C-alpha cells in the first residue's frame, strides 16, 4: 500500500465515523420499532444474539453526534444497510458484545487477519484470540468497554499467515437503552504501507543529513580522526549498530589494522583478537568485499558451524555484522564494519547502497587529505626559500634526500639527479657528520655553522637551519643552506636569487593549479585564462603592480579546492543532485584550508575563499556582501563567471563571450561589483583583451 494523502486519510476517518453512526442507528431503531410493535421476526434475517442496542444514557455524552431518522424503517432493513456499509468498506470492521465476543465482522477484516471465512472468528472472545491478545488490542477493547471512551490505537499484529501488519484501530462503545454498555464497534485500517513509506522517507532524510554533515566535516578545518568517527557514528545510527569501525588491510596478507572506531556508551568493540591477523582467512567475506559487494549477516546462526567468519563474530561476542568495502583511488584497501545492526531495514539493497556511498565518501576523504598534505608540503618545501634569497634547500626523509632545489645543486656543483635519493651525510665532510646528526635530532630552529662538501673536492662554509614538516602522510625535515654571497657583486647575486625565488613559487603555484585541472578535464586552462582576465581588469582599474601580481597568483589556484570533489561529479553531463551540488559548493572553503598556512605576501587564501561571494550576499561559503568582500575577490568573481559561461562544460555547450558579457551586465550591482563590470566591459568593447 502506498502512502495516502491527507484527503484519503480524512475520507477513511469519515467512513469510520459513518459506520459508528450506523451502529447507533441500529440501537435507536431497535427501540423505536420495539415501542411501536413493528419489531417482527424476519425469517430470512433472524435477530442478533445480543441485547437490543438503544440510545446512550442521558447523563453521558455519546461519542458521536446522532443523526435523526425519518420514516418507519424496519430494524432488518437497517441491518442490511449496515452490512452493506461494512462489506463495501475498505476498512476492517467488527463488533463485540459486553463479554468481548466477536458478533459481526466484514470480509476486509477477515482477509486482514489471514482467515478464510467469517466462521473462523465469530463468537470468539477477543481475550482468547492470540493475535489480538499478543498485540494488546484485546486489552484495549476491554478498556473501552469499562471506560466508555472511544480511542485510537496502533499496533502490530501477526496474522494467521505469519505476516506482521501494522493496524490503526478506532474503538467506540455501543450503549443499551438503559445507559449500560452493550458492546463496542471497531474499525481497523492497515497502515503498513504508509508506515513503510514514512520509514523510507525518514531514512532518506537521515542519509541526506549524513551526506551534508560529511561534506562539512571534510570541507573545513577538521581533524580527520574526529571527522571519520563522526561519520562512523552517523552510519551506525542509520543501521542501529552499537559499534562502527574502519579496518585497513595491509600487504598481500591483508593484515588488519584498526584505522578508526566508534562505540556507543557501554558497548564493547573487542577488536583486540583480530587486529594484526590476516583477513585472507575470511575467504567468503574477502571475495564479496573485493567484488564491491556488502557483507550482511543478520544472525550468527545463519553462518555454518566451524567457518572462520562465524568465529570472527562469536569470539567477539557479536551476533550480527554489516560490512562495506573501503576504497582509495578505486583500489580496495579495507572495509567499514558495524556490529549487531538492529535496523534490519538496512539489509535492503537500497540501504546497502547508502552505506557503500558513505564508504566511498570516506575513501575519497582519505585520498583528499593525502593529496592536500602532499601538495601543501611540496609547496612549503618550495616556499622555505622565502626566508632569504640565495638559500639552497634539502628536503630529507629518514636522513635521505627526497628533494633539493637548483640553488643547492649549483652550490654543490652537480645536477639535482645526482643528489636526490642519497644520504645527506654524503655531502658533508667526515668531521662534520656527528655535529649534523645532533642538529637533525635536536632543535632545528637553532642555526648550525658547518661545511658543505663540494663535487670538486673543496668545501664551503655554510649556515644550516631546519624545519620539521609533519602530517598524517609525511615526516620530513627541510634544511636551508646559506652561503655568503661575494661582496663585490652582491646586488647582482641578490637579484638573481630573488628571481629564482619567484620562479620556484610560480612553479609551486602552477603545480597546485594543474592538480585541480587533472580532477576536471573540462577545466583545463580555466585558471590560466581567468588569471589573464583578472590582470587586465585590475590594470584597467588602476591597481598597483604588486597587488595585481597577488591577484594573478590567486587566480592560478582559485579552484584548487576541487581536488576534494569526485571526478565523476565534476564531469557529470546531466544535472547534479542536491548533495552533489553541496559538495561542489565546498571547494572555495577547501581551497582556503589548503592555502591558509602558506606564507605569501598577498591574501591569496582569502581571495580563493571569497571568489564565489556576491554583492547582494547570495554567494558562498560565508554569505559576504558589498565591501566586506575583498576587491580582488570581486574582480575574480566577474572573470571566473565570464570564462565559465563562454567555455564548454559537460552539461552544456559554450555560450560565447557575448552571452557572458550580457549576463554580467544584467547582474551588475546585484551579483557583481559595478566598477569591476564596467572595467571588464570596457576592455572587451575596445578590443583590448581576448583570451589566449
């Protein structure tokens, strides 16, 4: 049964009231015909074996308004009408006498209870009928007879077929002519379909909220440990599990390691017996998970005796289990597990898909954090140069050289490829190595005077400074190597080193931009074209050259936050869903999180975060308006929109420059800064700019 609309519910309630009134009419006409002497036995319709039903007591208010009846209608005609109403009703209808015996019942109720005929239940006391007794309806009928009050009662009944049906009962008393209770009239509606629809909608809303929370967890400055625990808690709540955990599988032996876990209060995870063991022994589950399918064990007894999978649960004192595969870059790396899920609706295919999507989101979150850390640390490695011009750079991992810059390679007198991968001690004299080891193991902020061993056999006095570069993926050390420049041409050397610094920073910025473009092939060249336009507009508006340079740098990485968005969403040819759109909207904040800790002479991170804000406050992520938005971000907003509208996108063809210019003109002063729009239109109309 589908979910009924409000009108249908009202119609059924109205019909239930009508049937109750019809029952009352029987009582009234019984007394009227008895008083007039017209109550003669109809041989085809023998009288009911209950007391005559008459008007209720004057001292009590009847449960329904009684309708007046005109004309001499026989009791048997009224009974026929009542039976017709009962049989035509989509509701189940039955009545009981004062002893609680079922005296009348329609075919709808018979079918609802899984019976074959009316005789199967007629004259049975409700207190003796097991389905009614177990569901509590018998007790409610007894209460109605004793209290003389109507009520609505919902319960789940297991019918004769063993099927569980959710029924909404409407109970009302029937009075005798002397005011005593003669019985009760009950209507019953099967609301199982409606309840299922409500449960489905509740789960959909629950999972929709989960998707939004997950997007927020991984878009902001959030600790990944806490974010993943929050996601495990939400997914556990969706399936009614008391524990949720993420297991990573390492190496060919699939050695289990606990990455993250969440437990409800007073629940025990009990993973100690399996952590560090091989998951390969659980062949059945491993094959399912590797194939991209979920594992769903509703009851321990469903597993054969003696198999490892049963022991996996029994040794931990668990009775049920749900697991979905965890992937990073489409590679199976582990699974999400949930102990004793109580909501068995979660075993339905559509709900399993929700959990698989949740696992995919976590896998992408892990991948995104790894990518962010790598890009951030690579850029930090480049930007250590900003401390001083003319510095060489070692990036070390476990005392081996992971990366050097060109300055250091030239200082050593060799190619970069001849340095990377070797021990750092190979490039220092023997008598300096103990001092270098103490430096690396101690306080890196304290400078160290040392000597560098050059390729030609000579040595050069240098000053070393260090910086630790740590994250969830990296544990690196950066060492700056400063050599005193020749005093006779110091200005020339300083200029050259500053140029090298600018080139290194430019290279790092472009690397970040390329990373975003690799996630979305349709965006190839987008950031560079936006950078061209923002510089032209800023120059037209009279911004200082240094400020224009900062704006150009920001434009080259303004979409870096899109590395957190799945490529299939970025390249989706059709309309995106609401949850997918919310993920896309998170990219300015994600870009800010990537760039905020990188020290630059311009507010690049803030420009990136604000480039989707709008003058009227309708933008995102912060809803800024007017002058509270940086001028650079306002320029970026116009340039970004023009390039996006004029270029091809997966969901639409290119609309061209003219359409783009008309669009920003229409939104001048509302979405876009009026002065920026005027400057942009001017350089296009005067043919002083075109994308190259």
